[in-house]
C-alpha cells in the first residue's frame, strides 16, 4: 500500500479527485495546493508517477495499520437529506430521531456519502422512493444507494458493478438492510427491459452517455432515473447523448462542481 502526493491548486482539484477515484484510490485528503491519494495496489505506482509527472508526484509506502487509523480519523457521521444518517461502522454515535442509520466503511469501495455525487444520489432517492418501487442501481460500488433505497421502502432492487470486488462488497452491505436485492458482476445490459421504476447510476461521464439507450430500455413506462458522476464541463455531451436516445431531461442538480441529471422515458 502507498500514498502519492500531487501538487494541484484547489480550484482544479475536483477533476483530479474524480480521476484518482477511477484509478482505484482508497481514500483522498486535500489541502489548498495538494492532494494525497492512498492506493492498496502497489503495481499502480509506476503508471501513476508517469501519468501525473506534471504534478510533481511524491510517493511513500503506508502500513496497513496506519491506513486503518487514518481512515477512521478522517471519517465521521453525517446527515444526508431529511431522513438518512451515515455513520462509520466503528462509531457509536446515537442515530438522530427520525433518521435511518447506514453503516459505512471507507476504503472498501466508492460510495460512503462523503462525495458530492453520492449525496446527490441519496437525496434524489429519498425524494422518489415509494413503497414497493423497483430500482436499478448501476455501478453500485459499496452498495450504499441500494442499501438506502431498501431502508426507504423500495421493493425489488437489481444492483450491478463491473468490478467483482465492489459487487461482493455491495452484496454484503445491502444484505444488512434486508429486503429483496439481486447483486451481480456486470452492467446494465443484463437487466430486463422495462423492469425499473427508478434508475440510479453514479458512474463516469463516458459511461453515462455510452449507455444512454440502456437507460431508456430498462425504464418502465413513466419511470425516472438520476445519473451522476460528472462535472459541469461534462453536461453538454451527456445531455446530447441522452436526448439522442429519446430520453427526457427533467432536472439538473449540482453540488460544488459536480452535477446530476434526472431523466424519464
């Protein structure tokens, strides 16, 4: 395990953070002029040093026990929306009255609620989940969105991720919430047409617009979806791809530099 530090001004860090997550980062800390990103896979280091050479990278090994302590020190409980309470599994903070508690474990897979796109997705689910609704969760990561949906009253959930490790982590996390959930390794093209009342996908912009026709295919008549994982500069190509796929764009949301789009058939 290692940490790599990159020199980057604060106003340019959002895009770099997104890229580091996609490259397999287990956790990131930020200052006004640099980022420190932790990685479990030591084989990634040569490629990272080469690809980010323009950011004066410096790296050092990290002991596993140091990483565990770091993760726990950096992560605290947080309230999201009106009904959700995200708390690290090792914390015993009382759950605020009227909120649903979701345990999080940073570093296992993307999706702890700390990132803006995850929070936007959770807030959208809170607004749209109705008892028994059928949800499709694409790029489930840690499974946090499916776990929240089950607690909010969703019925059947299908969740998928192309990363088999993430899919297994999601399966374990979702099981804690109970309910009916199918978790598999793969993508949305394996999901039956018209089977989702709601669709959620917090993935990279390239995949958001590459799978535009799949979003339309899996949505049931009158269904809605929320797509996130991209920033303001990605909005034009994402919107173009969605409209070309005959999807309707109902709303655009944002938090800091990050954006999400609500769609319907």
